C-alpha cells in the first residue's frame, strides 16, 4: 500500500508528462513565440528583457523631460512632479501605441507592440490597460514561457522586433 501511495504522490509531484518537441498545442516551445505563431528571429519575433527595459527607460526620460518643462512653465508644482511624470508617461504610451504601434523608446530600439489575437492593431482600451498594468510594476515581472508579462497576456499583445 505504501508503494502504491508513493507512486501516486511521485507522479503528482513530478507534474504532467512533457509533450514532444515541436508540438505547438501545449508544453515548452522550441523558441519564444512559437505558440503565438511568431517567427524565431528577425522582424516580428519576440524581444528579450534588455531591449524592453531600455525602451521603457527612454520613455521615462522623455516623460521626466516633459514633466520638468511643465514645472519650469509653472504648470506643475514640485509636490506633484512624480505623479505628473507618471501621467505623462501613461498618456504618451497609450496615444503612441494606438496611433503608431510603438512608444518613442520602442521606436528608438526597433520594437513595436503587436496584437497576437488576430486584431489589426492595439486599440485605445487595450493600450490603456497595458500601460496601467506596467505602471503597477509587478505584472511585467510575472512572465510566461514566451517571456510575455501579465500586461501582454491580459491585453493579447507582445513586444516584437519591427
């Protein structure tokens, strides 16, 4: 009886069986983006963490610059500068993604936000939800096997090379 119980727990603890390599229906990918129908490299392929963080940093610097400009013009006080920068970053990102498919930082690094659920472009609502989730900081830290954060999974998007 103990032997049977050990086998039961052992199979439960080891998880589900691994699928065959190249099976797009489930399991690990041969490359990131395979299950989404994206190419393994080149234009349209998923981008790694480094370039995404770089694009985010560029967007934040632009928002800080615009916030400092607004403060020097007397439109924003020093007390609310950090909030103003966040709002500028959010508006800049939502409008840019909706109109062009990428933020200024993503444009500088050759990236774009792609819709992976067979829609032509990312709409204003999805861009806003995506931006709000990124602003919370924690959702982008939880990624799937393709490296997409919760903000991308929730909105049906992915950051790909242009």
